[in-house]
């Protein structure tokens, strides 16, 4: 693996850990870290009360840049992976589900954006 690719992967993993702890402090409980299936991947699947959130974590130089880096194609893949996950988690199937983004940038608190995109073809 190229050095730049490895460094980006390491930075992404560190951002996911930071986002995880940030959300835990807000009362969210981790269900799955890095859920993978043939149609896509979800960075964090978390639950708080009667809501299950499928969370994409993005690390960029700016918080706005991180939010804007989630493409419609990525949103569709996350949505497809979420449908796969819901098929395995009966509680998630019966609860409200949403798609969030946690933006991570140096020297800033993470930004948690609830309902950042739709989980259907509108993405």
C-alpha cells in the first residue's frame, strides 16, 4: 500500500475513534464499528433511545469540507448497507432510522449533522 494511502487510512481510523467517543459523550451507544456488506460500508451504527443512526465519519482540513465530501454515490452505498443491516437487526427495523455525518477537522470539536441525507434514491 502506498504511503499516502496508508496515512489517509490511519487518519480515517483516528477520526472514527474521535467521532465514536464524541457521540458516546452525547449518549449514543455503539452497535457496530465499520459494518461491511457486499453493497457498501457504514463507519458507525449507533443507537440512542428509539433511534438508530447510520453514521459516515469524514475528516478533512475544514469541517465544511468534510461535510461536502459525502457524495451522492457514497450516500446511496451507505443507504444500501443500512438496508442490509436493518435486515439483521429486528430492533432497528422497528425504530426510527436516520443517516448522519460526523465531520472531523483539526483544532475543532467534531460536528454531528443529524439527518444529513436521505436513505433512498433521493440521495
